[in-house]
């Protein structure tokens, strides 16, 4: 069952991101505790729809932050090296924080994983966006069909 609005996020889930050329561990709690954060997740870096979603957040970063958001975080079941490269490619530096859910632990803990083995991608994250205030889900936008609608930057702006 998927996490719901009002519920506490699993703050102890291990994630990783690149820092000065080295992957470093962090937890979801390190990102969201005491802050208001937009987290959006994609099934895979550099994939077609994801390559539309990330630039949307890069382009709308200032508008989203102007609505009281401290940080925008992109998550994917990829490694930190891939997330860093994808972020650089999309111009996310300083606008969207690129974080790896390398083993899909967060996607599973949120009840938002999806088996994409039929596409040789294994278990990944569903496409979603959430707004968290001090680690509690304030808004949750999950795609129910293929494509990008509910979890786009524009959709997040509409609920802020």
C-alpha cells in the first residue's frame, strides 16, 4: 500500500549522491527533516519521459521555491554516478538535487515501486511527486498511466 497524505516518510532509508566526485550516503531524513521539500521520482535516468520531467523541474525551480519550498529533489533507482551525469546534462546543478535510490529501498518503503522487468529494467520507482513538510507527506501526486501528467513540475506548482 502506498504512503498517503499526512503520513510520516521513512526517514532512515539510505540514499546516495555525488559530493566532490565521490558517492556519499545520506538518509531521506537528512533531506526532509525540518524543511519543506518537493521530491519527485522517475523510473530511470535518461529515459524518454524522464528526460522531459527533469527539465520541467529545472525550468520551474525558481517558481516552485517561491512557493515556500526549500529544495527540489529528483530520485531514481540508478546509482549516484548516473544521477550526477544526468543532472549535469539537464542543467540541474543548483536547481534540482540529484539523489540515487540505488537499490530501490525508498520506492519499496513508500509502496511506490514497479516491476519493469518486461523492459529489462528490473524493479524501479513509479513516477510520482510529493511535497513533504518536516518529513510528513503534504501532497502526493502519482502517475496512474504511462506518461507525464500528475507528477510534472506544473502539477506540483498547482498544488502549492
